[in-house]
C-alpha cells in the first residue's frame, strides 16, 4: 500500500521562502538591496527589473502589473492554477507546467 504525501496548508505555503521558490523556478534576482530582491517579472516580459520580493516580509510586488502578495498569490498567478493544485504541487503530489516566457537579455 502506497503512502500519499500530505498536502501543505495555505499557511505553510505562505511561509515558504519566496526567493528560494523563484530560484527553483529558474528566476534569479538581478539586484539585491537590503531585504529587497529585484527581478525581471516572471509574470510578463520586461527589460528592466520591476518585480520585487521583500525577503523580510516574504511578499512580492510587480510594479508593472500593480499586483503583489504572498507565495500562494504568486503561484496561482504564475501557474494559472487553483489553490488546491498549487498546494498539491508544493507538496510534491502534482506537477504544474511552467509558463513559457522569453525574456530579452538585459543590457547594462
């Protein structure tokens, strides 16, 4: 008899480190200033980083979209999925497709 891994609660998912989660999705910050980690938005195409994660608060904000929130809010937006599907994915019970977004290389 197989054992099914328990699903994370929403509260447990919200406590997961956003910077580590983005790294697991292949997104790395282009600039770090104190607790703020700046990225090219994983939610849309852009050439200048305007997606910020405050690591102390563990919250994100996309200045181009005018949206922000916690890891659950981000995961639902990023994967275009339900809360249940995201929690299953974070628990290792379900695989979500990552959106294909091609970012232009940032010139410095």
